C-alpha cells in the first residue's frame, strides 16, 4: 500500500507541476480534474471548470476534438480559444487522447494544452518584418551559416527577372 501511495503521489506531482495545462474528462465528456496551468491558460477557476461538459462548448473545433477522442482517436487543436467560464481569448495548441478501460472501452479522455501567445506574437512580428523587407527597393539577401541563400526580397526578383527559387 505504501508503494501505491508513493506512485500516486509521484503522478499527482507530475500532473500538478507539468509546464502545460492538463485536464481529464469522463465518459460523459465532463471535466473531472485539471491542473493549475490549465486553469491559468483558460483564465478561469477550478470550480468553474470542474463539471463543465466539453461537448457543449461553443467552440466547434474543440467539440470535434472531443468527439474524435470518443471515436478512439488522438486529436489536435490549434486556434484562439475563447473561454466560456471567463473573458479571455488565448491562442493555444492542444492534443486530446482517449483513456481506455482494461477491457478496451473508452472511459474518458485527457487534454494537454499550451498557451502559444508568445510564439504567435513572434510569428506576427516576423510576418510584419517580412512584409517590410518585401517592400524595400534595396536588395536584401539572407543566408544561413554555410552561406546558402535562404531569402531574397522582391527587389532582386524584379531586377534579375528570375524566380526566388532560382536565386
């Protein structure tokens, strides 16, 4: 019994201190447990999330992911999630997977989500910088560490009348 208790404590610690949001839902798609990172990412409270039916969420992409879990599939989500239990919008990526009983029945599922706000902001910034580089009249060339050209701007394409792939 002490060994079982130690094992449960170990897995509870991993669940609670994971660097991502984790939640569990039962065979009715009701959230039964979640870690603090999940609560923080969603911008809600533990009490508001426990008991929430994930199949009744207004986000149809999330609902499709949960339905896929009940069909035995691992599913992926990538979008801006709009919390129904708080006024928060968060760009997230998520992975959802079924949990099976010993006899092979699906008895619920688990979801792991990550807040990608920082990555999205970096991507938006890079996209803006790329747009600016494309508008410059000066030639811009970017190479990797080996000297291989990885980018030329539109000014060079226009001047040399060659597609980017040939430069």
